[in-house]
C-alpha cells in the first residue's frame, strides 16, 4: 500500500481548477507522480483542495474487495483526521487496462470493477465521508460510476486527454511536476535480471559465498569484511561517476550493468547483508555521491537472482532510503515494497516504510548519519596522528593510508545506527489515535509480483537479520 501526503512535485506556485471527470482523470498521474496501472487510488478533498491519498493494487479476487475497501477507507480518513482534519469528500480511481485489446474490452473491465467502486463508496460513507466521484480508467478512456447521464458519460467511455498541450500538462510543466512512467517501469529498474546473465551471476554468488563463509569461520573479523565491501563499493561508484547515466532511463541501467562485473556484484551483495556495513553505505545519501550510490543499489538489486532473491532486501532498502533522501517518493515506495516482498521481516525496510507512512522528515536520520560519519573520520584522523609522527620518513603518505584504513574498519557504537535513528524519529511523532493512519495489510490484496526464481532453495541465512 502506498500512502501519500502531498501532491508529487507540488510547488505551491501554480494552481489549476478541475471541474469535470475528464480533468480529474487527466490529473491523476500528475497528482501521484507516475501513471498508475492496475491500481485503486483514493484521494481526500479538503474544501476543494487535494489532501492525502492512498494507492493499492487491485485485488484479483472479488471476494477480497470488501475488506480491502474498508481498510483503504479507514487508512485514508484516519490519516487525514490525524493531519488535516476529517476530509469533506473522497474521489476514487480504479485503473486497470484490458489485457485483450478488443473494442469493448475496456468497457468490460469497467463493468467488472463496478461492484468494487460501490464498496469503496459504501466504506467511505460509513465513516461519514462521501465519495463524490468514482472513475474507472482503462485503455486511455474513463467512465464515471457516479454519473447516470449517457450524454456526458456514454457506455463506451470518454478519451483521456494525454496531450502535452493540455492545460493540465502545461500547468504541471510550469510547476516543475515530473510524471514518471508506470509503476511497472519504476519496478523494472529494481527487479532481478531475467536474461542469459542470470546463470553467470548465480555462479558468481555461489563462488563468493563459498569464499566468504570459510573466511568467517577462520576468524576474519566483521570489520575486515566491511572494509573490503565499502572499498569495492567506492571503486564501483567512481566508475559510475565517470560514465553518467540518465535518470529514469532503462538504457542507462543497461550501461550501469555493463560496468559492474559479476564477481564484484556478488561480493557487494553478500557484504551488504551485514547491517552495520549497510548502515555505513546508507551514509552516501547526498549530492553526486547519492546519485552514484542509487545507481549502484539498483544494479545490485537486479543482480539478486535465482536462489539469492531474498538478498535483494538490503540493496532495495538502500535504494529506497537514497530515493527518499533525494525527494523521489515514487521510487522510495516501490523499492521498500519490493524489499518487504522478498523479506517481510527486514527491519530496516520496515522502519523506512513506517516512517514514510507516518510522514517523518528524513532530515533527522540524515543528520544522525552525518554525525556518525564525521565522528568516525575524526577518530580515524586522531588515531593516525598518534601512530605516525609528522617527522617520520614518508609520514604524509603513511598518515593518509592509516587514516583511510581507520575509517573503513571503525565500528559503529552499537548496532544499526540508521535503524535507531528511524525508531527515534517515529517515537517523536507521538502515539497515533486509534485507527488513525494505519496502512492496510497486504492480505487480500495482490502483492507485487515476485520475479521468477527469487524463492530461496534450502534457505540458509549467513547474514544478520534486518
């Protein structure tokens, strides 16, 4: 479930009035920041202005619709009450393209979803908030479930205006609102590879695991493995920095994949299973460093193939964290949802997901990680100066080398600093009122499809949990 609190990309400078069902249908992608597909979306209205909104994949089984409708209504209205007060009304969108491109196939989709729309209207009405409009969007057309007049809402539906010259498109461009592709396109950048490279990457992961486990049993310290992992990640990030990629471009992802060798990806994936190493990697969250880190985490998530599907929880959580830190809530929500799909118990993803749902500002977590990084670097510099006198031959080089090594191998004061920062931020939000802002459970709803081959075989955990 995706719970949004503000319109994507809204700047407060540009305003537009939406007065018809067609304008509402056209505005939905700009409101969410992406084009919803196979989704049900509820949007709250406060005195004619858009407020909170929730989105969920449309459940496949109609028998699940009543419970999902009730959960979505409670989630939206409860969260609105906690933040801005009870909404005046709700607008519902049911978006699902027909799989068969027959002339009347989209109309059949609309009719199939009509009972679900009625359940949503009833669930909101039971909470004393009316649904003033319920729209079905399918195959570029829209239908209103609330309008009985065929002269404005014909049985074949009305076309959705998607032209770049429309008032909505022009206003969004002026306001700097960027609409991503569909949810599936966003998720495709994070999903495991399904190409001929899968076999080679699986062999590389097997080899890396067979090398790492004996080293651990032989007494190699966690700090040494962490230093090796982070040093390799920095080298790969420098490589990515020298070959800039274009955002939201699958071709750029292919270029990034070519810059990451199978053995490098395997070493990084296994190394990030340690939560303290993962928290150190989470410090790369700002500026050009963050852009390169996000590209790396996407690439590593794509390399968690075959029986290593659950290992993707770490890079997916890091991708979600960096995207959130950069202000991209669309990729944040999808990355965290995918992380919790492959490993529902992954603590870091669960905390990030709860923080996003609760509207927590990521800045306190960033501040905590900055302080951790600065303190570690100061300690490393002090230790280096104490070990190597400035007058010693070659002292300058030795100090630099010792300082780097100290920074790489220093341990955090306690486990999972990022997780503790998130927990503290959530506590500061205070206790919620009963039934306020609770996300619907995935039970009964269609969970994100798990890429083929992602189930672990003879599941063995060689990593710290969460």
